[in-house]
C-alpha cells in the first residue's frame, strides 16, 4: 500500500531530520533502527546482570541482619544457595533440623 504522505521527522537514534512516508516511522534508516535495537538489548542485559548481582549478595545481607531464630524454607535455601527441594531432602534425611509450625504445636 503506497501513500503520498511526506512528514518531516527527527530520527530517535541519531537526531537527524528526515522525510517519513508513514506516521509510525521512528528512524531515518535501517542502520539507525538496528543500532537502536542493539542499544536497547544491551541495556536490558546490563539491567538483568545488575539484578543478578543484587540477588547474589542478598543471602549474606539476610544472614547478617537476621534477628529471627528460624528461617522459612525459601529463605534458608537462598542463604545456603541450594534449591528448596534439596533442602527438603536434607530435612528428610535428618541432616538439618526443622521446627514444626507454631499452629500445629498449639492444641486447645
């Protein structure tokens, strides 16, 4: 579908003015479009890496600031850097002690 529309726009990547033939055109060329895509992808990967580094530091932070006597299974697994399933397996083999729920302990 062709159109006779010609709109002056500014490229979102390089900032140069160009003539667009559609209303949704954002970049002056395929090269600028590709470079913008790569830049967005790199930023996404960098943010994911930063989140991963925060999670990697998180178990030590939880352990240092722990004023509680016991941890939940997910917290303990994170601190020990093992899966929840492995933690349950260690509990069933009685290599790690567990505390029963307070709700189960209190009988009326």
